[in-house]
């Protein structure tokens, strides 16, 4: 991977993290853990992979993102703001009355958000329909689908995966955010999903597993998914919930956090210091 | 039944009372079993379930499966009580509840938290305005919208042993104090909170507090309003509906729900052949929910005491 590109994407990821915290600081609380675990993948997607035009968010043949774990909306919003879909200042309106940035992704409210999610599981089938639609229309657009490991408890996820493989949706890329945690605690204690790589592969996906917080590995894995073929692609992202802020990573309960403005500021400072 | 309403809020949170009562029911009855779908931390049952893995079952984020499993447990003699957020406890699992529980006669209690605008910052995807409508269509189901802490405790205890499908909608935050601690609220009969002759306000859930506030304001204008708590939306207390319709001749129904299919619909269905009263409603119009703080959402969707007052005044004109 080109060194300049890597540096640029790492910086983009850092800026997304800052944007996530800015949103939560303004409201006082938010889904910080699951937003930060998927940040690096979003940086690579919006920074190097997705064929999009921020000036024309509704361009039909654009690549599309379905963040099925819709509560990671703040990470998507930060990426979109930095790409220029809407003013950065708007990030401060997260969850305020009348906002365009609700806690869960909403395609009718936010420029650049491609699908409405929030009820876990549903985004998977929506992404399959979109990938099939692009194929039927003869478009070469691709669909990137972000799913949580807790979300993988939902039966609908597996119905969708079966569909994707059966219909040979090679323009679909599943990014499974395996941060090992869900709302009530560790996934292995709540409902052990066992070997997700083996399961997704057995469902017919071309599957790789990587450190999902390593920009270069994510980049290489995503480059691989451009080869077409007759299988949908899956990248199992082994991530850390709350990645980038040590205190959040270590917090026992980091799904949604409410902390003081001072605390958000301290965390923000630790990130801005890395901007060089 | 001792009414202690003075407009002040209870400091206790529904979520803590839910968790505490579930733990107590389990201690009292070895057939009682509680299932959740990765939302134990939202009602404070997580630590207890870890210590009692045979009676507190975390099903993970798989609500439909959870309902089916609960029904299977019912078939083996258990008394299951399941919890998840309102939209997932209703829309998401409707067919499983209808068939595996209702039709197959496997008795379960479903608790849906954060009904209507109380879903606040989780926003539109998590804001059920239609859960009551769905559950009302299940034959012989019991549908309840909780008003205060003593009612929540009393209803949970009753539901454990009641046959059929039971749906309880309740917030997780605190609510206005209504009844003295230890008050039992038998499922079924409506509860008259305030007598009146000019207009009757029928309310449930968080709208009971708004109705009481509205009645005070109406009294200042010389309008004598009755307030009746229809916390049991199904089976509806039809006698109370008819009695107050006749007595007052004007009825306002107030509910934290869509005007389609909820308490207002149930009241209209009851009064359709009576022709005794003019009826209007304070409820959510044909709209989806959105994100925001509860006070904003109550104004946005027209669910305040002021809306009740205005609707009552218009009816009486
Ligand atoms: C159908 C449904 N059930 C429950 C919830 C509530 N909920 C929101 S996030 C979450 C945990 C998600 O865990 P995971 O998918 O692993 O996300 P992450 O840890 O990456 O944030 C739950 C239970 C929901 N949004 N949708």
C-alpha cells in the first residue's frame, strides 16, 4: 500500500473519531463504543474505496453503504461531514430536536446516508436487495454492508447471507464488526456466536479475517473484493469496541456512554494531539 | 384505592422497579422464568441473571426466537415473562406472538419498554405508536399501558398467572405519582381518578398525568372534567366507557399512541352504537416517530395537557 495513501487514511480515521466525539460532547451521551470500532473501516471505505460524489449524493450509480448496526450512525455522519456532504458544524446537532442526524441512520434525513437502519438485522436484507438491484440494472455499483457481531444473533442476518450467496451477489461486501461485545456485555456470554468466520464462509461468502483497526489490512482486504466472481465477499473485522480512546476501550460497559463535557474534552484532546 | 396525585414526580425509575419485581417474582414462584434480548442492562436484571442462569435467560438480539423459546417454555409448564423495547416486542415478533403464543395457547407475558415518545433519543426506529393496535387484534389478549409504580408492580404480579397473551407497555424513566404504595390495580376495571359532569377524559400511560393537569386547568375555566384511567386497553371496561359517555356527553381520549388502533379506537368501537357522546382524541396523527427529548416530542406530536384542554374546549363549543 502506498505510504502517502496510508498516512492520509490514518489521518482521516483520526478525524472521524474526533467528529464522533464532537457529536457526543454536544449531546452529552451516545453510542460511542460501536462507532469507534468501525471507524477505521469507514475511513478506508469513504477515503479510498467507494465511488461516490458528495456533491451529488443521490447519483444512482454510486457505491452504497448500509450500516446495518444503525447505532453507529455518528461514525458515518463524521465521515460524510468530512467528505463534504454537509457542513461539519452540523455534527453538533446529533439527536437535538428537529435534527438531520438521529442516533440511528436515516436515508430520508441525512445527505449521503444510503439506507435507514436501527432495527438490527434489517439492513442485511436491504443491502441484498440493493446489490441485486444494481446487478439487474446493469450498474457496476457495489454495496458495502456493516453488521455487528451482536447483530449476528438475528435470524434475518442469516437469511440475507443465504440469499446473497444463492443469488451470487459478488457486488456485495459484508464487513462484520467483531468487537466481541454487544449491549449487555461480551457476545460469548450473551449468545455465543462461535466461529463467525467459519459460519459466514459456510454460508457461501469469499471470506477473510483481519485486524479491523489496521488501515493497511482493511485496505488490502477491500482491494481484494474488486475481482468479481460468483460469490459475495465477507471481511471479518476483528476490532476493539471503543477503539482509539483507552478509557472507552477498557470501560466494562461502553455501548452507550454518558460522561461530562470535561471528560469528552479530555478525550478529544488526546485525539487532536495525534493530528501532528 | 388511595389516590395520592398532586402532580409531583416519583423519584423511582420504572426500569429499577421492573428489575426488582422480576427478581421477586422469581423468588416467589419457581415456575416463573424471565427472558430478554440483550437489553437486561436496560432494566437492571443482568447481574441477577448471571447468578440465576436457569431463570434469567439472555437470548441475545433475536426477538422472534425469544418469543418462540418462551412459548416452548410455557408448554413445559413455565410462566415466561419476556422483555425488549416496545417496537421489537410488538412489530418485530408479531407473527410469533400471534401464532406460537396466542393461537397455540402458550401463555406468555411480553413487556415492551419505551412506548411512544418515551423512546426519546433512540428515535423513529425505536418509537412504537402502533404496538397497542397490533396486540389488540390478538384474540383475548390483555393489553396494558402503565401509569405509575404501584400499578406496574401490581400488574406484573397479576400477569404472571393470567392465561393468554399479555402485553405491558411501560417507560423506563419515572412518572407522576398516582396511587399510594401497595395499591392493587386489578386488570380490567377502569379507575376513576376524578369525577366530573361536563366532559370525561379517558387516558392511559403517561397521558393520565397530562389528563389530570388538563382537568385542573379546565376547572379554572368552570369546566367540570372527569378523568378515568383506562390502563387496561383490552379487555376494555365497556361499562365505564358507556357510563361516562352518558354522564358527560363529551369524551376526550388521550394516549401516547397512534390515533389508529389504540384506546381511542377501542372507545369508538364501544360507543359506535350508543350515540350518546361527542368524542375527540389527543393522540399521534398518522405519522412516524422521530428523535429528541420527551418534552419536545410531546409538543411535536400533540401529547400535552394543553392539547387536551384545547380539544375539550373545542368539543364543548
Ligand atoms: C432488533 C433490535 N433489537 C435490539 C436493539 C437494541 N440494541 C441496539 S444496539 C444493540 C447491541 C448491538 O451489538 P453489536 O451488533 O455487536 O453492535 P456493537 O457492539 O458493534 O455496537 C442492541 C441490543 C435494536 N436496535 N434492534
